[in-house]
């Protein structure tokens, strides 16, 4: 049986028994709810964020997923109360933001959760050949980016979703690959990460990998 605000329960009934020997009694337990809001660092609501709830204590394992609405609100409803006997983690992913893990201590299911996401970095630049001509159609990738970028006709690109640890000296690199040029690795400095600009990247003639 299921009702709003209660945990799901079930009972086994013998359908071949015309008159049950005893009345069927169902006891409904109050369900737990975990709700909150997903915000950017500037306080703007983050819509469409995907949230995955996983228990991390004595009770361990995935519980469910949900998505934030236009106001950034989310809710995990009709959860068995026992799941909050242990702490939990909410993994939050959203386009344009760094992957975030939000820790939820035990016994706080009634507390509104406020989750702030850090905007991911966008690295821009321009790929040219040794003669200064733009290189179009080159792939630009990074191990810290979930996707790759392709250079436009003027050689420019924007590689989004760069995720680096800003608590330490940030570091990453990009790799440029083109059908008519040798591949090139470019180490990205902390200053370039802060500026989001790699400037011009020169690739040499050669055979790509």
C-alpha cells in the first residue's frame, strides 16, 4: 500500500480464501523526506541538476535520484525512516558546474538542505599552424573536462566543464589533434585557468596519432 507521506508497505493475502480468517491489518510508517535547494555560488537557482542519494554508514547503498526544478528545489520523498539512521551523500551533477558531493549527517531528514555548486571553468583559445593560418576541425580535449571541443573556421574553440581543485595549485593540460598536423599537448598554468584564455596554440605539420 502507498499513501502520501508514508513509507511503502505490503501484505500477503490468500485470494482463494473467500472469507479471511482474520481482518487484514496494515500499519503505515511515517515516511522520511529529504528536501533542499541547489544554488550557484552567486545565489542563482540551478535548474536541471541531477541528484543521487547514497547511504554511507551502517545502512549502505543507493536510495534514489531526483532533479532540481526551475527554482532549484529538489525532494527525495517517501523514504523509509530507517535510512536516516546512517549518514548519506548526495552527488550533484549539473551542466556548467563542478561535480559536487554534499554530506548529509544522520537524523537530519527534516532539515532543508542548501547545496552550493561551483561553476566549472571554460578555457578558450585559437589553434593556428606554423604560418599563422587558423586550423579548423581540430579536436581539443582535457582529462579534466567531460567533453571535447572542435575548433571553428577561424581556429577558435571553447572547452567547457574544466574541473580543477582550487584548494591547491590548479593544474591541467589540453591536447590538440588535427588530421593534418602532429598532436600537441599544452600544459595550462594557474594564470591561464584563472583567465580562462590559452591564447594561440601553434601546431606543426606532421602525422596525428
